[in-house]
C-alpha cells in the first residue's frame, strides 16, 4: 500500500467510525417517536436553550478572544507565556471539573456576593452560558490566534506608514485578512458550546424546562433507560450541529471564491 | 534633514551600534550592505517599527524617536511589497487617503497613476498582477498619501534586469517631479550607484563608510567596504616612500614596487614604513600587450595568464606576475580578450594605473 493510499485509508477510517456510530442509532429509530419527541414542549425548550446559550457564549468567547488573540499574536509582554499556557486549561481539565471549579467559586465570598447582587449562575440559565463560555473561551483564543498568526504583521506596519492608527490597521487590514480563520473559530466554538455537557450539568443542574440543554436532555433520557427517546434527541442534536456547521462552511467557501 | 544620532538598536542577538548620520532632503540615500548587515533594522527604526535602545532619530529638528509610525510622514515599501491582498489595486492606492481623510491628494494620485502607467489595473485584484506591476502599485500607494519621504527596502530585488532598470528611471523621475527624499536599502551595487546621491555601507551592524556616490564608489575606506564594492584585488604592502603626488609601496605579493596617486587617496593619511592594503577593481586593470613605450608610473607588471573564466559577455582572467605570489584578477570584455589574443599560459603585460589604486590602512594583521 502506497503512503498516499495509507493516508486516505486513515481518513476514511475516521469517517466510518463516526458514520458507524450515527448509523447504529437507526437500530432503535422509530419515525413517529422522533417527530413526537421533536415537537414536545420539553424538547423544543431544550433546543431553544441550547441554541441561545451556545450563541451567547460563543459571542462572548469570540469578543474576548479577538483582542486577546491579537495581543498574544503580535506583542511581547510580561506574562505572555503563562497566559498562553492557561488557555489549555479547558483542554487538560475535564468539563465536569471546570463546572465543579465554578460551583466552588460561587460558594466563595466573592461568588456569593455576585449571586446576591442579582446575577444568578448556579442552577440558572446564566450558569449554562457561563459553563459553555468557560469551556470554550480558551479554545476560541487559541483558534483566533492561529488565524492571526497566519497574517504577516508587515501588512499592519505598511498600513501604519500610510497613516493608519493601530486600531484602523487592525480593523481594515488584520480582521478582513483573518476573517475566514475567525469564522472557523466561531463555528468550532459554537459547536463545542452546543455539545457542552459536563460543566453545564455541574453548575446549572438538569432542571426540565429551565436548565436542560440538549446534551443534558440526552443524558436524562438515557438515565431513565429511554433508548428510543435518547436516539431521537441525539439525531436532533446531530442534525442541528451538522446542519449549522455545513451551512457556515458553505458560506465561508462562497466568500473565499468571491 | 534626517539625523540619526548615536543609534543603538538590538534585535535578538544582533546589534546595530552607534549609527550617526545626517541625511539631507530631496536626495536618494542608499544603505548598502550584505544580507544580515542591519540595513533593514536601521530603516525600520527610522520608520518607527523598532525602538532604539539608545540614541535618537531627528527629522527637521524634531525628535521622532518615540513618535507613532503614522505621525512620522514616512511611507514604507517593504521587500515583499505587502500589497493588501483583500483589496483591489485602487483600494490599495487609496488606502492612505482614506486613513487620513485627505481628499486634497486625489489629483496627485491620478497624476502618479498616469506616470506609472497603472491606470488600466485599478479594478484588478493585486493577487493577479505581475512582479513589475506589483512594484509600481506599491510605489504609487506609498506616494499617494502625499508623503515626501519614502523608505524602500529592496523593493526591486525580485525583478529581472530590464524591468529593474525601468523602475530605476521611474524612481529618479518621481524624485525630481515630487521633490522626494528616498531612503533605499539594497545589496545591488549597480542599483546603489545609479539611484544613490549618498551611499552608506553597513556591515555587521556597523556603519563602515558614508559619503556621496562617487566618494564611496571610488574610495573605500576599509578592506571590508572595498571587498563589498567589488575591489577583488587586495594586496598587502608597506609604504616605502611619500612624494608630493604619490605614495610608493612595496608589494611582495606582486613582487613589485607600486606608485599610487595621492590625489584620489586624499582621505587617507599614511606614513613611511606603515603596513597598508592596495585595492584595485578587476575592471580597472589595463593590458599593455605589444606596447613599445610604457611610463614607469603606470606600474607595469609582466607575467602570464594563469586562468580564464567565462562570464557571459565578459571574461575573468587570473594574471600571475613574474615572481609574484598572488594572482591579479582582471575583468575584460569578450571582444577585448579576442582582439588581444589572450589565452591561458600566455605571457602578457598589465598596468595598474595609479589613479585606479586605493591605499587603505591595514588595521588587521597585515594579511588580506
């Protein structure tokens, strides 16, 4: 087997692994049940909550990630290395541990004060968003930084020699040049947030019609040995996630060729 | 007037040390030197991309060392041109105007676009331009801001000879029309001496020599500068006599006593018995084959042609003087080689004319 064929075989192996898992769901697939589950109030609420929380947490992550990534990509400053290392925290600590860390934080005086000031995180929707933000922010910074690293700083230097301020150079040169990378970061961050489970259930719990996101709902159905309902919810999550990813990829590909 | 006062700039392990220069307006100042000599670092400090560790950059009496890049009024064209790939040619050219909200220069832009002959490219993406077109667009973009000072960091290095020469003329033309001051980096000697009113030679982070075009071209002050300027023949010698018009030196490598004009070596002072280096460019050596009368001051050397190398329409010959230890490198055009009937191992005579010889102090151990 040539090296090329071996590499392609590996790529197909990964594809068939995931495709096999999705196909395996069909063994328990019941057409009526999927539609019934989909249109139930509880599922619709979970879908709305998942989409809302993932979108808000992604927006916050990217808003924080863009300037942070720019600083890490372009400037040398004290503490840069430790910040860079800390970004890996969501990857090296399990989501459940991250959720537990949040719960412990809100049991501290500062956390209690925040909660008492009117911002409820524990067992609330804010907690869902916070859990997703905490698990995705580091990844978002890492992804946006990778996109900015690809853009030579020389463009900004030339722009500044032509009269642009640092902010103008960033907005008119760097951002348009790395927009595809940033878009990819948004997609992956959103997908990661949509599927977030460990941190969410730890800090926000699993209250139906309150903090039950789709992944939490899947877990709850599985806990109740409702395999058919679990299958239906997984298929809905897969369809939403893959559909959104595919749509954004299509848009970005069209922009690239434009 | 741009003044660099005792500049020290560090980048990684490299240091640009103690650079002091005063560069008048409306001239082309060339910074010449091999790769890694610190040319780009110096110009980046002038433009404001780098902060010096010590010293200052003063423009028209104003200390701009810590002034933001966009406030300096110095446009920059890097080696890779850095045309903004997400914009059209027009977008690139008008970028500076948009940033400064300065519509006054719109007419200037139209004029420059016309002079540079890129009007037909305005709607095109910069990704689809040829090398020469990209250079023109980069130059127009730098000038479109109405800026009178341009920093050019080897922008022509990737072009072929004919296109490069076209752009030399264009740069000269633009300088005259718009009273520009240009700071140019190059390692190309032809480009340096075509465009440069003044030339500074940088090597290993140090400023070896600076002066007007002819001064630097004809009278290198150090062995390193001479080597870089193409003085391939460098021979150790000892000053044996000084008259009103000449230095006489004994040159064991050539097995000969050589007289050197003092007129073109006025910058240098030498003393009897002092160790020195003679430098002569391979193109400035004459053959005296068949000459019946030779002036003794012409530094006549007899010997044989030891090697001949082809170099396109020219040839490089190695001439070994009788009793000498080192060959003299001579470059002559193809037609002259044929008319003189020169061939390997053929005996011949050469003249090292005093006005082409440069005498430099030997600050080293006496060897070249």
